[in-house]
C-alpha cells in the first residue's frame, strides 16, 4: 500500500494528525488531506518533509 501518515511539526515535537492519507491537494491557504476511507481534513500548513519510503509526511503550520 502507498498511503502515508501525516504529522504536524510545531517546532518542538511531531504529532500524527491523520493516518492512511492517499491524497494531498494544495490550496492557496493550506492543504486538503484525504484518507483511504473518505475522511477529509483541511489544515493551514505546508509540506516540510516527505519520506515516502517510510510512509511519513511532515507538515508545518503556516504563519
């Protein structure tokens, strides 16, 4: 499977905000995440790091 877990980095730690994400759509003021079950989340953040081999996507909040 190709899904990834998405984490939010607050500068001190990383917190998982969504599992099994298969789609990330960019918008002017953030990202829309969708998982394999149809759950969606909009977050005002940008991609900081992606390690697809480890199924990890790190986001950081927009200022």
